C-alpha cells in the first residue's frame, strides 16, 4: 500500500464523519475537484484503507439496548479457529478481539435484554468446544461509542483529527 498524503487523510476524516457528502462537497473542503475526490476514494477502497460505507444505526431504536463485554477462555489453541469462526456468524457479536491476560478473547455484544444475553452465552458461546469459562460485564451506560479512527495530517501536531478540526477547514 502506498503512503497516504495529507489530502487522502483529510478525505478519510471527512467521509468517516459523513459519507453522504458529494464528491463536489468533499473536494471543496480539501481543495480538490470532484473527479479527483472520486479517484482518490476508489484508490483508498482498492488499497483496503476504506473497507466500506454504511449507516450508523442506533441499537436502542432496534431493541438492542443491552451492551455487554464478554471475556472468553479457550482451553487449547486447536479450539481457537472454531471459536473465531463461530463468533463471525453471530449477529449479536459486534467485535471479537484476541487479548492478553487471563482470558483469550474479548467480545462486544448487543442483545435485547439480560435473558437474551444469558441465552447467547449459554447456547452460542459456552457450548463451543474449548470455551471453558466466561466473564461478562454489562455496560450501564455509554459515554462514547464510535468506529471512527484518528486520521492525522502532517500539519496537525496533536496526532488526531477531531471533528472540531474538520469544521474549521475551508
């Protein structure tokens, strides 16, 4: 993958916040033509920097108000591939991370309620070969939840491009 220049990074920061902006609107904010924006976005997708575009849904509006984090201990390495493959198929599992510490995996899940969380753990996680122990933490509230990553330009010294930075751009 080729390195990203400042205009690529500005473009990435903008589409993270609002991917519905037109090429002309994006170009006006970073000093490029609409066709140049289109070509850069195509290039960034081809390179795998942009993995896709989509809507950010409110889980509560869909009845998925319970957010929990589940640590899972897998007893032997040969069970890990089966576990990961199973997690990829479960719509309740939003994230699956291989971690350090006493447990091997950390899951972020969304369910309707405690009963559906209990069912998910008992029937879909603990029933897997090698899943010997779990530790679940239920989130009482969420102060911040985002999939946006920090995109810094060479002109920024803070190391991150904030939404306030984007608003100040011409």
